[in-house]
C-alpha cells in the first residue's frame, strides 16, 4: 500500500503599510541600515507599542479574501525567545485569539479543484536582519555580526493552512494561488526574493486510506515556490524510505539546502523552543466592529478565482484563464484589450505565449511597457481582418515591445502587411501558374495536395506578404 | 525665615507668582538641603545640577514674561531612575544599565518639562523597582530621613526620602505593588498611585506592564494633586492610556467627608498589622466618623490571594520585560564564546539577586505545562479581586486600610527573607491588581517616632473622591511633623 502525504503550509507575508506594526517608522525596504528606527522598534527601555490600524485592516483584507471569519475581538501575545536581531527578545504576535479564522482557498491543479482550509490569519511583527561577517555568513563561525533593525517591527501576516494538501504539486499550486490572491488584494508586494513572502511546510506521511496523522516534520528555508515543491518532494521520498524500512520519522524542524537539494535536522522536538506565550499587557484587544468589517468586505477587490470564472465565461479555456487571473498585470492588460474590442482568446494566447516569452527574454515590464490593452486590441483586429498573418503578428508584437510604435506603424515599417487585394495578387498568380502547368493539370485531375505547393510559390514570390486565403481563392478560380 | 526647601509646592507656587521668590532661589535652597542630607540619605543616583539650573532660569524668565505653564513651573522635582530622561543617565539602579543615556524623554518627563518643572535628577530605587526598601539597588541603599538606620521603603525609596528630607519639593515614582505608597508611608509623606492608564507609561522602564503606574510623592494631598494634573491624561503613545484629560480634583479637596461611606476592608486590617499602625488607623477612622462619614466593615475574600497572584503575574511580565537587557544594543556587555554566552554572561553579571529570582519565577510560571496552574490561575484570581472590589464599591465610596503593616524597618532586617519583604506590600498590592487608584496619607508616629501611613482606595477613575477623603484625613491627622533629617539645622 502507498503513503499519502499530509501537508500544511505556514506563509508569512510582509504588509505594504507605510509604517511599522507598532510605531510610526517607515516600513519600506532598502533604506540605509538602522535609519528607519525609533525607541519602539529598537525595543529601548520604556518604549511601548501601539497597533497600526492600517495593518489590522490589511490583515482583515487578507482574511476576508481567504473566506475567513473576522473575530470582533482579538489579542496580541508575547512570544518569548532570545535572538540578537529581535530587539525585545520577544515577538509581539497573535496567538490563541487571532484576527481571522476558518477560511479556505480553492486551488486548481491538473487533477481538478482542491479546497484548502485556512486555519487562521494573524498579525505579528518582523525581526531585524543579521549579517554574519566571515566564514560563509553563518552565525556559528562568524567573526562578528551586524544587525539592521529597519525590518524590525514591519507588519507581518502569518497565514496557516489546514493540513489539507496531499502532494508537493498541490502545495506549489496553493502557494501560487495564495501569492496571486495577496497581490490582487494589494496588501503586500509578496516578493519571494526579498523575503516579503516566505513559507514553511509541515509534512507527514500516512498509509493511504488512514485517517490518523503520521509524525510531522517542519521544513524551513525555502526561498521560492519551486524550492518549496522540491523540499516537499524530497521529504516525501525521505519519509517514505524511512517508513518502508520500518524506521520511525522523528518529529523535528528540518532545514532545506537549496544547493544540495536535501533537508537536514535543525531542532528535535525536545530542543523545540518553549515560547512562553502570554497576553501582551502593553496592548488592549483589537476590536473590529460590524461597520469596519462590512466596509472592508464591501471594498474587497476581485480575487483570482473570481476573475478566472469570469474569463472562462468570456470564452477563455481553463488553463489560460488560470494563468491570466493569477497575475494582476496580465489581468488588467487582458481586460483592457477585450474592452477595446480585442478577441479574448487571441489576446489571451498572446499574453500567455509571445508576451510571456518577451517578458522573460527582455526584462520587459508589462505594467510600464508599451504592450497595453489598446495595442493588443489593434493587433487582434489586424489579424482578424486579414491585414496580418498569425506569424507576422508575433513579429509586430516584438516591434511594439521594442518601442517601435503602435502595431499598424510597426507592421508598415517592417513591411508585414498582407496583400489580400486580388488586383495586386493576380499578376503574381498568373506568373506562377504559367511556370507550373504540370501542377495545374494535377490539380484539375483532382490531386488537391498540389495546391499547397502553388500557394507556397506565390508566397515566395511576394516575400511572404500575400494573404494565403486570397491566393487560394485566385488559384482555384483560375485553375477551375 | 523658614527654609525655602521646606515649603509645600502650593506655597512655593504662590511665592513664585507673587514674585516673593524665584525658581533659582528655590533650586538653590533645595540644592543646599541635598548637600546636607545626601551623605546620610543617598536619595539620589544622579543630580543634574546644570540641567536644573537651566530649567530654573527658564522658569523665572517665563514668570517675568507672564507665561504660566501650570502648578509645577519653577518647582524642583525629582524623578525615580526608572523614568527615562533624554541624555541623563537612567539605570533603574541596575548594573546592566550603568551609563545608559536614553535618546528620548518619557511622556511624563516631556509633560514636566513643558510645564516648566525643574528636574533635579534621578532618585534611587530597588533594582528595576523590585523591592520594598531600596536595599536591592546596585548603587547602595537609601536611608530613612526619620532614622538613617532604617529603610525608606521602596521601591521608590529615593523619591520618598528626597521629598521627606526637603531635597525635592515633589517627586515621581512608580507603583507596581505599592512602590509609591509604602515608601511614602514609611517616610511620612503623601504618595499616590493613579488609576491604571491615567498616567502614560511611555518612558517608564517596565517591571510589570499590567500593574506599573507612575504617580507623585509629595508633602501634602494638594501637592500630589498638582503633580498629577501635570503628568496625567491621555497619551496616544500608550495603548493602555485612558482617553480624556485629567478631571478637576481640587474642587472637592475642601468638601469634607460628610455623607460619604468609608469601607474598612476586614482582610487588610487587624491580623498581621503592627498594633501601633492599626491604632493610628482606627483613630483616623473615629475622626472620619466624627466628621460625618459612615464607616462600614467590608470583606473582600479574594484579597487573601492577592499577594500570591501578584508574585506570579508581576514576575511573569518582568521575565519578558527584562529580556531586552542582553548586551546586544545598550548597557552592560560581557563577551562570551558565542552570542548566547554573551547574553548569559551579561545578564548574570548585570542583574542582582532579587531581579534574577523574579525572572526565574516568572519564566517558570509561564513555562509549557505550568502556565495554567500558575499564570492562568493568578489571572483568574485577579478577575475575582476586581469583582470583589466592584462589589465593595457598591457599598462604600472609598475603602481604607493601613498602607504598610509596619513602620520603617531597620536596614538589613528583611534582606535574607524575601517572603517577609514581600509582606510589606500586602495592603497595597490589591489596588494594583484591580487597577484602581489609592493614596497613602501620614496620620501619626509610632512609639519609636516613625511615621504611619493611612491608605485610601477608590474605584477606577475615582481620584476625585479619593483625594477628597485623603484631604480630610490630612486635616484630621494634622500630622504636620517633619522628618528630623529635613530640618535645616541638621548637618
């Protein structure tokens, strides 16, 4: 019998509020070290936290976007542990009474739709950032360490999923969908490389068909969605091998090594921290009344899943609709193009095909770049009325992306406009037919395959600009 | 002419406004007094002579311009050394903060400066306000102006000794379990703990956040009112701050107690109280009754558990509050082989034995598996105490008890027995747990000539009635005597 993975994901998201969670310091990334600090976020003696109302609202937006209930009263706690980049040596975090509970997120994979439960969404503060100098950047061997407290106190959300995920592939789809939702909701830039979105995985295996949970391992240090998937795949393999060999899985926290592609033990259950949580006495409970909740709920933007449904109704196929709905830039360009008269499927195909390739190849920013809804709509119209061939359209797109101008101008400049005018094509067709009398005879004898050869000759003679449809019609009428 | 250092705040404020005296003269008188008494008392850790002189000159200039910044303008004020002061060493009487210069002023300090107060310096305390005698200070014990062989009480013992001795006209302290009221009682002055949230804690180095409250130590109830008016009121920097301004306390000060119901708490009177202390309290109760008050006997059964609950909640909170003193960013640093060892070495050397004991107690009380039995249970007791107080305040306008079960005890008498030291606060701790205001007023001396404090407790934001009763107690007791070391003749 096989083993079934049971996976839950904890996701940390830094919020894009102007100021920090408990003080007025700027929460932005990239300022010179220790310039965005004050007595509160430095944990100086005597300083006190005050909750940032905007951060509460952002957390509520995420919670409502993930179909959670919002608690009318939630509280903060102190999570106690010593670490040099945590100024107070406790983190103010919600614990047993979080802001949002009992939500879910629907996730698409090739195998269908999966509903992943969201246990809770809670607020906390980020830590500072240590730089360990010497010996490969690890604290154990460093000659000294530098600490930047700019990040200390930046609002963090922790989103905890239920253990509803059953494969590494589903886990990848979950975090992809979650990231898309967070971006759509506009509360975080969710940049994995800058650490403004990070995740830990909890994974255990159990015999297929079993209801009981196996021994859980927590995996940390995955810096990308791909490494999350790889780490979970590695753990499934490792734990399967242990179980098959009759050995126990040890409950522990394991560290993912991106280069080695393996996990290794960090802390066993016995070494786990006792965080000694207790209610934060410096803060009063967070009260969310009905009006506040209703105002936030009413102003929620459309979520990826909703957009996907709408795109499918507009005629897109599922996979393309998924891709476009998950990216807020694609979504807005797509919608603008369709609004300007572009054909939905054609525009969507370009976005997920050519445009994606261009973006990857040329570092093109869709938001700032010249490819917008209007240009895609224009291009779509040129294809449907025969002025451009499908392949020429891709060239035009590259020209537009390169800043050569709007599609019509690019097509003109690059000399890509199709010739479909019969009067212009007729002399060329006549010439080709005169030079290929054998082929005409074959065609007349019913060998229809030969028409492709004749069309090709005309295309060659026109440098590829002839409209194949118009050419076909001309050949048939002349041969017939 | 009497020494200016012995004036009440009210009298000095009057003189400053009439032009009979200047803030500079007042400061000089207080400095002269400090020069005479400090060698004996050690009330201060830091005297900021330059800063005080600048503030006094500024206050006088203000008076000349006709600018009136309120009742503390030009008044020499002392601050307990757990209130952060920008650029002025703030140690909490701990080695771990030796030399620490805060980069900011706490809210109370900011309001004092804005109100023209002349900040004299920083007074001694039990390390991190943990203690009842100042014997836990890393920088030496303060002494009682009534008898230098005895403690001034604590933890705000330096503030109490300074006010009693005339080396400050008024002082501020913090009260977590009685740390303003008990030393005020032992030094024969008025000490008051406001309703939790009335005075901002921003800039008060935390001992136990849910219990700490800044309040005044003064030579009269009226002086305490004036001091509270300046520092009290809403502060957006403290989430637990009460919205709104400080109400009018003065209008009731002359109203007397006629028609008021005064509740005597059975559990805080009688058993465990020194006979001389109880006798003075009973005498005051008779006087209050004669003045028209109705005396009612009340029981607060849960108060029996207040001390136990306090010694779980306060250490638990302190174990987290004091975690930040790790040698990484400020204060003492003792190096080690790695960062954990550095933190451990720093804390082991930086904290004294009582602070270490409470951090350990609190860490244990919050540990997995013990939380419910200790911290959780203590919080449930706290809820019961709050309910008992609420019920009692339906039958009485204020509650009364001795402030301290004993008068000032000899230095060293309780240092080897933490539990007997903890008992010093048995009457004061309940109001911290309930978050209610309470005040100690001197009402007499025992046979050894040591002062006795009478405590008046009131419901949350009940300062007006509390001050009203306290003012009457003050009039009836006609205490009037000054500490022997406060006399300008003593050298």
